[in-house]
């Protein structure tokens, strides 16, 4: 963990040892004012309260000056550790974001981006306390008690030993509490906390559904359960710590309790009342320093654990396996697509989502995938832009395995439109220009016209410059889809992948969207998925997918003549249309 943190600190790594060293000096200096104070008391007791003794003034002045120096050193130590900690946090966030940016598209499929942001942000902050505060404090936390113990023994070994008894006992209790085996408690605690926050996000998201269906809050059983298990864990945790913690606190603070009888016995034996009382005052003053510092050391164990957990959690969430790439990426000049024996299984799934897919889409033609929900159509489509890499077989574009192509080149050559493609909260112009940032205004206008979006733009207060989501400008699902199509038309990529592009549309809108699609797909290599069979009737080839396999393929007429799966689907579909009418 230290090495990892060190890497994140970069060039500021060298500041940390300085911070620790300065803090150690600071820990020793802290004791000196106490000693001086003790000398003041001692001088006063011996002289019978004579404040005019110049020594008293000197001691007090030195105590004041050393306190000031001590304060400055503490400030410098903390400044250095903070400079290191902030650099480390920033680098952690940057690295995590870089990893996320390099991840294949499929990485985002199963991840809630809100939670991802939270994990990166909170876990990076989690490391702050350890580096900025705990580590420099640790140096003084170790040095100060050692100094105190030395002082206790040197000044009066009998009083010293008496003071050490409770300290040794409480140290034993602390070791018991810090046992690494207790760490599983903390891990469970963190897991429960994370579960509760992700359920809370789901809960907030689902509120509209709950309201619409007039269900009670208890329909969010998972959220409720996560709160209950968090509560149970915290109570269990608290009960576990109650005894050792109470015992520790009582014992470590019981120095005075032992010192007073010891002092009385010593006075009885030695009779030097003034010295013994002034020594006792010193002991009562400095013994609590040990208690406070042991507390800090105890927190260190917990903080190291929290920090290493934070790093693990962050890496688990953000480290995605990067897509492989050839050292000398190949460029493709043709755009026919070939699936050769492609199989793919989702992580942790028991069965292949698609298996042994062989599909050929000649350049400039359109293939449509049809089939039941869950049969694997989307999965097939997502193999082309490398959402995930195939488990077996390969996908080739223009005869080149897509794994050997430059990733940016691959993305440049594909436009994909999915049912849930989002528009960004910026102007329509910017939204369309994501397709081609270098496009001229004329080109944008042409794309707007071809995607049948002109009448949407004309209705908006600022035309192309209207910000989506502002000034009451909200677009319907079908309207958003048309803007997305304008973006794809502007991109003008040779390969188009369409997943349920007409799903949003009502019959009237569907007609418009289909017109837009005709412009988009003209002369392109197209793979489209549609539930409405009327949309796919005229395409070059239709493949019927069943349980992850290609059951049959051919043109509409060929498949109808076969009187098999497609024929049945078509008849069912016609019935459904008639039924609607
Ligand atoms: N991100 C994912 N992680 C794990 N399994 C998935 C994932 N996406 C899909 N699956 C599974 O893979 C199988 C095929 O899903 P896919 O989305 O390809 O079907 P589909 O034919 O597109 O269905 P639909 O017509 O409903 O869109 C399903 O069993 C589904 O549960
Ligand atoms: Mg699908």
C-alpha cells in the first residue's frame, strides 16, 4: 500500500519524510514547557512561594518561546504533509479517470456512473487523513511518550514505575483491540455502507415509478434491508468494542489514582515532602500525554486499514481490462463485416449469450436481426464496436480482425444508435457536432434536414443554439432520436449499427424516423435490430436469432417461403397489427 501511495505522490514523495522528521522534533519539544513548568513549581515550593526569584521568570519565558517554536514546527510539518496528500489525491482521481476512459464500452454497461463518481471521489479523500495527519502525528505520538517515559524514570524511578503500571496494562488492551482479526468487522462495515448508498441511489431513481403505481415506500425492500443490516452491524460493532474500550479509557486515565497513594507512602518513608509533591505535579501533568498519544497510535491501525480498503475499492471499480491492440494497427479500406464462429459469454454468466455466430454483411448492404427478447441481438451488435471482446472466433471488418485495428479508427468507422442514446445538456448544435466536430454549419443543417429534425429546430426559441433541458425545452423520445440520427448522419461513418432505433416512435413518428434512417443508411454497411417486422421487410438479409444462435437467414421472401420461424413471427406480427386496428 505504501508503495502505491508513494507512486501517487509523485515528486512530492520526498516531502513526507521531512514532515515526519519535523513532527518528531516537535513531539520532543512539546515536553520541554512541561519540564519548565515543573521547575517553576519546584522553585516556588522550595522558596516558599517567592515569585521574585529571577529563575522563575526565565523558566516562564523559555516555556513561552519554546511553545511558539513548537507551534511553528507543527505548522510546517502539517503543511508539508498536506502538500503531499493533496498531490496524491489529485493523482488518484486522475489515474482513476484515465483508466475509466480507456475501458471498453461494455465496462459502463453494468456500472452505475453516479456510484462510480462517488467511489472515486470518496475513496481518494479517504487517503487524506492518513498522509496529511496520521503519519506526521505518528512520529510525535511515538517520540513524545518515549520522552515522557524516560523523564518519568529519570526524575524519580519509584513514582515512574507506579505511573507505568496503568500504561502497560492499557497498552495490552490496545494490542488486543488492534488485532488484525478484528479487521473483518471493518470490512463488513464498509461493505454495508457501500450497499446502503447504492441502494439509496436506486431508491431515489425509482421514486417516479413508486409514485405512479402508488406503492408504499416498503416496495423498496432492498433499500430497507440494507439499512437494517447496516444498523445491525453498527450495533454489533459497538457492543463488541464497549468493554475493551471502557476498560482502556478507565485504566489509561488512572495514573493520578495510583500516584497519590504512592506519593503518600513515599513521604511517610523519605519525608522530603516538597520534592515529592513537586515531582508528583510533573507526573500528573505529563502522564496524560502518553494516554493521548497511545490513542493516536491506535487510530493509525484503523486508518491504515481504511486507506488500503479505499485503494482496493477504487481500483476494483475503475481498473478495467484495456482492450488489446496491435503494435502496428491495421487500417481497413473495405467495410464488409464478417462474424466468424463468434461466441460470447458475459462475465459470471453460466451460458454463452451468443454462440457460433457466422454472419456476413457485404459492404453497402443491410442486415436485420430479429428474434425474441433476450435472444442475443444486442449482444451481437455490440461485438462490432468492441463493447466487449469475443470469447471465441473473430469479427472482421474489410477482412481485418477488429482486435488488430486502431481503436480510434474503429470508432471513427462506426456510428451506433441505441434506443437509449442520450443527448447532452448543451445546445442542439453541440449535440449534433459530437458526430463531427469539424463540420461546417451547412453540413450541420443538411444533417438536420435529412434527419427530419428541421421542424423541431424551428419550434425552439433559439433554434440550433437552444440548450436542451433549459427554458422549458424538453424533447420527446422520438424527437431526441431524430437529433441523435442527425448526429449519426453528420458523422457519415461507413458502418451503421442500429438497435431498436424506431422503438420510441408512434406510427406517425415512425414514418418520419424511417425516412431519416433511409438517409442515414444509404450506401452504408448496416446492422439493424428492430422489433417491428415491417421495418425490416425490405432489407437485403434478415437473420433470425434464437437462444444466441442464428436459426435461419435470408431475404423476407425466402424466409416466408420456408414457412418456419420467421414465417410464424410474421403472421403473429400481422395479427398484432390487425388487433390494434
Ligand atoms: N450487460 C450484461 N451482463 C450480463 N448479461 C447480459 C448483459 N446484457 C445482456 N445479457 C444477457 O444476454 C442475453 C442476451 O441479451 P441481449 O440484450 O443481447 O438480448 P436481445 O435479443 O437484444 O433482447 P431484447 O430484444 O430484449 O433487446 C440475455 O440472456 C441477457 O440476460
Ligand atoms: Mg436488445
